[in-house]
């Protein structure tokens, strides 16, 4: 029976030293025994360049891991051992159990790793105790299986699990391994459609030079002795992701490979079904060693077979035995379960990523008069979802609402609550409510979602025409304003209570927003961690903004995207305790010279007055080419407003990258585009707007509505 002791010889073969190569026997069935003289006082020599933790699982090699450097002294009673080969216990030593099993602490547990029958083995006659040797080898095999399965179980994703199998088995159990997995891998209770397809996921093998036959001491090396001794397998690329074997295999329904996979249990390569299955799996041009040097092991997960593993040994190594089939079955089972776990984890990670991605804006809008940039970082790889969010919502009149919030927790529940609050904020922003009213309604919504739904939020509305910003805060860290000259200031805004507390009022503050300034909104994950408090982090953020602004020319604001990257640099190695949302807004503004604004009384002559005012504004801006289209569209929209309005209406023209016209009135009902019948006298005004304007729309306000349209500049 071949035991793990033989694996140690293979390990020595992989990393030979000149002295070891000279003393190593050429046969494949015996292990190299250390000299008897001085063995009890000499530890085994370390192998040059060997790494037990990477290539040799713990517990496999008794000489290097499970055995002390010196053999234990034998008691006098050992000299009178019977012919059975068992040493008689001395003093308080435990008695051997019936059937040859030794209790822990017996000499067999600490015996030096010598080949069976070697002279000088303490407590064993020169004939050797075959049963004790089998027990020892069985213990080594169990220790190897335990170490290998632990290494396989450490993998979290698919590649780590398969790599753990390859590194645990080569060279300790086999000289080469090929791992095939279904493509695509089924997830959970999914039933694969179509025929099963196996893809070569990874291969691993000993280098060819490691199996070079040893040269006897005193003999001169011939050309064949120094040449390679290759395993009859295709060459493996350095990354271990494939080779000359067939990369994609379709399992035929009635073929030999399908029969082996249905059998679930590993089989030797010399059984009839395996002889037909191996060429089907590896390809007809790929030769494998004959006899019991190949094991084909199906990988069965929780519900179905998900792949196969092929273990191979070189011709100069002992063949696999029946116990090795049990080892292969254990390795295959643990690998298949690990692959199932990795696939389920990958699906959960994908769902979490998709959920988080859909909860945040895909792209930020680019409203007139402001430039936006954002960043989002999850708390950790294992916590892909969180409650932090940001948003930018265009409002009527060229304004934009800037929102950033943080729901407590890092779970699916937090992400779901965050999505509901973000949707509510967008709906409230569409009603053009003041910031403090938006926070009040968010607070009510959070209370409806549950008594423990807590969140912080900061809501700001920027007006590029007035160069003003209105901000309301609900327990959120204060924003930082970076001026054009490089100064950074923490805005002092009443903090307020978090959303979800209930029964509190929120206060809004109106501040100047000069052109060229940058407003930075963020969540507490950027400035607070277990190593620093929130105010220390805010001060570091302010200093970082000042430092970054100093790298540009005077009176020139830093580029927005690199600025966000520089801000994230304040995070230290242990500062990622929370997810981070960051929203930066550069205030460009709209110059007063590009704005025309009028109040008009709702009279029958108002449409003609509106056409005249619009024509004069276009002449002032040198946009006479748009006069006809603008007069027609303004006349239609103003006529509709005058028809129902009771208070003065507003007319505003904005010249930016487009020409935008806005008409406001006190009627909340929004106009709808409809197809007028041939007998109708009206109903064609919005049809003309839809055909001639680049874009148009209507927005409901707290005091009425605004109808707007845009035309491209010539």
C-alpha cells in the first residue's frame, strides 16, 4: 500500500539538492531512508526553496511536520518486545488498544519517518510491523485530507477554490491535475438548458525537470540522464489556466464520460468506462499514463454534477491504490461544495452590486450653470450595499437640487430604505418645494417606513441666475465651500435632527454661491472612522481642499474630477469603516446679460407684447435667425397661459448653450399634448411647440406651473 510517506519522496524529487540526488534510489516504490548513524540526533535537512505552506499541506510528511527532530529514547522494556513488533509500555505509558490501534502518546505517534522494514527503527524488529505501518500511513493520509480540505474551504470565489484544490494535490497526491467545470455553472435550483458543456478551468503540474531520474553516485551523467522526463500531458501556461488539453467539451448523452459523471464516484483510469471517458474529456491527441496512474473524479455539488477532476502520476511514481480513491472522493466532494458556495456568493455579490448601482444615478445631469462630479465607495468588499446616496435634480428656471444622504446600516434593508427615500426626494423636488419642506416630508416618510428608520440628509438648491444657494440640513455633516481664490470654508448650517426622529422643524439658510466656487457634499464615511472623530476629519478635508487648490494657477479652480480623487486620498489604510458618497458642484452661473425677465398681465394684448419683448432680446443677442420660431412659440404658450391665469404671468429667456424660454402662471394643471380633430378650433399650440422646439416640458410649482421650450443656437 502506498502511503503519504511516498509523498515525501515526491516532494524531495521536486526540489532535489546535489547530495540528495546522489543518494536517491531510482525505483518508484521505495522511499529514501536517512543513514542510521546519527539519525536520532539529527533533524531532517531543509529542502532548498521548498515552501510547505504552499505546496505541501500540513500533516502530510511525518519527517518534516509531525515528528520531532530527535527520536524519543526507548525504555528498557522495549528490549524485550515480542515478535509482534509492538514495544511493551513502560512506567505510566498507555497500553495499546485492541486490534493494533495505539492511543495518543504511544511510540508510533512520534516514530521517525523511515521506510517500513528499515533497520534501526525503534521498537520494531527488522521484519517490521506491517499493521503498524498501515496505521501510520492511514494517519498520514487523514492528516493530508484534513489539510487539503481546509485549504480548499478557504476559497471564497471560484478561482480561489479551484486553485486550493490544485495546490493541495500537486505534488503531495498527484503529479498533475486538470479541473473541468460546467459552462455556465448552474446557480442554486437552476436547471441547465441544453447539453452539458465542460470547460477546462485550471491545470497544475510538476515541472518536467523535477521528475528527472537520479544519477547514481560516482557515475557520469549521460545525455538522457540530464534531459527532461516529461509527463505525457500538454504543456501548461505559466498562469495555469489551460494547456493542450481540450478546453471545451460537450458531454454526449450516451457517452462514456456521461456514464462516469452519473456514477459520481472516482474511478481508475484503467476501468473500461474511464478508458473511453478520458479521450472524450482530454481530447484524442492527449496521452495519459497507463494503468492506475490516473483517477477521474466527478465533482458533484449539492444537487448535480458540476465538473470533473483528473489526477495523474508519472511513470516513476507508485500507482494509485484503493485508499487513494477515497482521498480523491473527499477532495472532489469538498471542491464541488466549495464551487457551489462560490457560485452562490458570486450571485449574491452580483445582486448586491446591481441593487446598489440602480439605487444611485447612472450618470449625473449637466444642468446649465453648474458642473457636477461624484464618487461612491462601498465600506468593504464584503459589504457591497449601503445606505449612502447622492443625487442632482434639475429644477425649473435653470436651478438644480443637490442631495446627499446616509441611512444607518450596511445591509439590503439599508439600501432598500435609501432607495425609497431617494425616490421620495425626487418626487418632492419635482414639486419645487423649499428645502426645509422637502426634509419635513422625508421625515414623515421615514416614520411611515418604521420606527427605527433613521437617516441623515442635506438638501440644497442652487440658482445660477441669482448666484444663490438655499441649504437645509437633517443631522448631516456640513458641506465645504472652496472659493476660486483657494480658500476653503466649512459652511455653518443648523444641523437639525436626523430624518425619522419626527416632531422637529428644519431650518433653511440662504448663502452666496459665487461663480467659480465649488461645493462639496459628502457622507460621514469620508471624515469619520475609528481612528478620528468627525470634526478632525472635516478639518483634514478642508486642509486637503486648500492644498489641492494651491496646485493650480491663481484664481483658477481645480478640475473637478481630479479634485474628487484628491479628496479621497485623505482616507488612511484603516479609515474605510463606512461607505462614502461624494458630490461636488462647480458653480459657473449665468451672467445677467444672458437673462431677460418680464412680468405680464393676463390680458388679450399680452401675446403681442410678449412677441415684441422676445424679438428685442434676440436682436440684443444677435440671434435674429431665431426670431420667427421664437415669436410663434412664445405666442402659443403665452396665449394658453393668459387664457386661464388670474395673476400676472412671467416670461424669461435664457441664453446659454441653447436658447430657453419659460412661461409661468398660477394654474397648477399641466398642459398635455393631444391630437386635435379637424373640426376643432384650438388644441394645436403644443403640437407646434413639439415640432419646432428641440425640447419642451411643463413643471408644476408650489404656486402654479412653468412651461418651457429650448431651441438650438445658430
